[in-house]
């Protein structure tokens, strides 16, 4: 009798999952990058050292919880496709470490908690924009766009580009043109970032009938699109300096980052090296982190003329 209860207890615990499974359900690395860009948006929205601590702390927590909820919903919707793809087959849901019911309750709970924190402790506009961003990624992109068009990542990228705007609004209570510029940088960055991964994983996407650009239009066409978007990204990345939002420290650093991105974009077009797409994908993450770090550092340094 005791052994049977012990077995049942183990089965119950396995179905419920442990904290690491729920942590992975939140896509923590992606959420960390999103929250970092949101924090930079908060800092740039106010004079140096004058960011309200309530907006910084509760805004970051609320945005993180909402982003984690969207990530969990994404995995709930995609769990069958994830089980058939090498990149995602080890996730908690395909592995059966968490039940669909528990994952749904968890995603809903952290989403509601995050939005409530933003509404009560930050401001209603931040909560509203965060809610729209969550809906955009978790439902519009995941349920519809992802399987409807090869431009899925271009259109759906708007949700992932929202955090700097959310951070800015958390501090000011309003949407500013400079916040929209931060949005534009991430929006233009998203296609070359994700298409590099899609090239590497094109066979897996084809297997689960997800019309990523390399699947529908071929690798060569996608490589050209990556190059074109990278050139556009270079131009957009210079706007913070051109509009006096950032100074020479940012300009110098972002030019170096742009050279690296252009190198990978050109190399993808002229080389058959199968490891290049993932190298480009990895560099693109470094690029975005570096660009926003430069904006942060530049904000706290005197703006010296060139």
C-alpha cells in the first residue's frame, strides 16, 4: 500500500513538473534580452540617475512576467511541432515534464500577475501596451502568422520590438518618438536574426509545414533578404546619433557592430559554409545586446563633439 502511494506521488510530481521545467517554459534567455531592452528604454526616458525606482523595479518584473507568459503560450500552441523538431524536442511539454493543463494555468497566472503589477504599480498605458504585445506574440503570431505567410517573422516581429517602448512608457506615461526609434531598430533587426536560424533549421521547418522564408523561397533568396535587411539595419542604427539621442561613444561602437553584421550577411551570400548561419544567428544576439549596452553607456557619459 505504501509503495503504491509512493508511486502515485512520484507520478503526480512528474506531471506537475519542477521549477526548472517551468523556468524553461518561460524561454528565460529570450525574456532576459527583452527585459534588458526595456530597462534601456526606461533609462533613456529620463535624465541620468533620475529613473523612478518603482518604474524600474515593478516595470521590469511586470514586463518579464508578461513576456514569460507569452513564451509559455507559444510553447503550448507549438508543442506538437516542437516534438518533431530537433531544436525544440527537449522542451518541457514535448518531453511530458509538464502537462498541458498545468502549463496553461501557469502561463495565465504569470501573465495576469505581470499585467496587474504594471496597471497598479506603474501606469495603465504600460499595462495596455504590454497586453497588446503579449496578444500579438502569443496569439496573432503563434496561432496565425507563423503558419500563414513566409513574412511571419517580419510582421510578428513587432511584438518582440515592443519592450523598449514599454520601458519608456513605464517612466513617462506616454509614447515618444525616441521610443519608437528603439522599436524600429529591433523590428528591422528581427528578420536577419531569425532567418539565419531558419536557414540552418529549414528542413525541420519544412517537416512541420511552417512556411519560413528558406522553405518557401529557398536559401539563396533568404540570404539576399538577410543582406538587404542588414544594410537597412545599419542605416536605422545610425539614427540615434543623427537625431542627437546618443553621442560619439554610441556612434563608434555601433559602427564596429555594424561591420560585424555586414560581414556575416555578405559571407552568407558567397560562402557554402554550413556553420555560417548559426554563427550569424549568434552574432546577431551579441549585436543587439551590444547596441543597447552602448545606448546605456552613452547616456551616462558626457556627449562630446566629434
